């Protein structure tokens, strides 16, 4: 396939691009570098610096590189920021997404895989969350992702697009040469690792009175390489002619508490991690875990890196080798 990865200079996009290249696909990364990093782009990929809102340039790029499939990962992902700046999130995640769909229609590209989020469900009615559960996002981030998912349905029906949406919570871990880099960082595992390295302050645990096994929130973590594999399987399904696919991706277990993640990180790094207890944050759910039985059943997805220690170890190795360059 000739695949365009929008947001391919970001965390998940940079890992996916490398995995696609390893399987013999041709990859074009399209990114404006507002949140991504030029050095994160896979060396063998074509790189086009452009904005998702530029429909004409998008269409020209799709035609010039004979793109037949798009993986859409460009967008904004921080829940707190979305609450403070909802207009910005609608512009980037919804208007930008529609710009991409219109450009694809202009260029005659018929396959798109959307990297969505399990935040479309909002407060879960059951755990693990299943694809058919009610969609009731509790923040602009989740709402904008759900809005674009709904647009995909109607564009698919109107223009014959083959679409797939993958919903998940927390990508984590790293490949050998690609991993998580956000500035500012907001994700739990890299924040703990930065604290272990001494390049960030103590990790704050927001609430220890939740109805969970140790009082802290339970979350779903999935290794970024397993996530990339799921994306490739979905792309292959679209290439076979499948349409309107929707899958959750999760760790397949009970998830991990914040305290458990901290303890595993201490064991993996061999370092103490300073911890500060804070109050609950507004809107935090006690347990967020997605079920993955549908994609396992229909596409044969088999995650290989479920162990949290393995996830943390890969992130720790990447951070020391490529980000902060410590022994």
C-alpha cells in the first residue's frame, strides 16, 4: 500500500510508520510539526510538512504520491486543554478532519483509518467497555473525536469511503527507535519515568479514595507496538474491501491502578520515585478499561506485550537513549 500517515511525526504515528515500512509498504508522513518532531519521522518515509486544514495542499500531496490509504492521527489529544480551549479542538479535530476527507474525495482516495479514542464513551456503563456501548463524551476532546467518527459514516455512505475507527485509552511503551515525546508531558508513565530520572518533580497521585483495589484510579495501558499491529490489520481489512469497521483496543485484563504503575516503574528503573498525594480531579472515573474481543475475533489481533513491566522497560530504555541521553 501507499499510505499517508497524518500526524506521523507524533508518538504513535512515528511507531506505526516504521512498522508499515518494515512490512514493505510505502509511507508518506504529513505533519505540521506543531506537536510532533521532525527527528521522530521514520528515515525511510517521505516527509511532507503541511497543515491538515490546507485542503488543496492535502489533495495535491495525495495525488503526487499516489496514496491509496490514509491513517489519520493528526489532531489534539489533551483533555484538560480541550476544556480550556474547545474552539481550538473543534477547529483541529473536526474542521481539520473534514478538510482531510474533502481532500481525499478530491484526489479519489477511498480508504481511511481513524485513530480515535475510547474517550468517546465518557463515563462507562460497564467494564470492560464494548463497541456498542453508549457514546457520551465528558470533554471536548472526546466529543470532537466522536463528531468526526459520525462524519466518517456519512462520508462513507455518500462517497463510497472504506472507513475504520480504532478506540483506545493509553498507548504506552516504545519501539527501539521511536517512542513517546510530548511537551508538555501529561501521560502517567513518562511522567513517572521523568521523576525517576530527576528531570521532573514528584509524581502527583490525584485521589486515593476511589472504589478500586488500592483506592487509586484503574487505567488501561496498551503497548504502542501492539497498537501499531492493530492499525495494520485494520488497514489490510480495508484493502480487502471491508467498510465501516469499528474496534476497541485494550489490555485485555483488569487494568492497572496508579499505585501499581508507580511500583512497577520503581522495580524496572531501580530508582525511587517521589510521590505526592493530591485531591481527585474533576471528571476522573474510577475505572476505564476497553474490551478487545471484537478485533481479536474478526481480525485475529493478538497483543504480544501485555505485561506492564515490559511496557515500562521499553519506555525507560527509549527515554534514556533518545530523549534525555543518560547511561
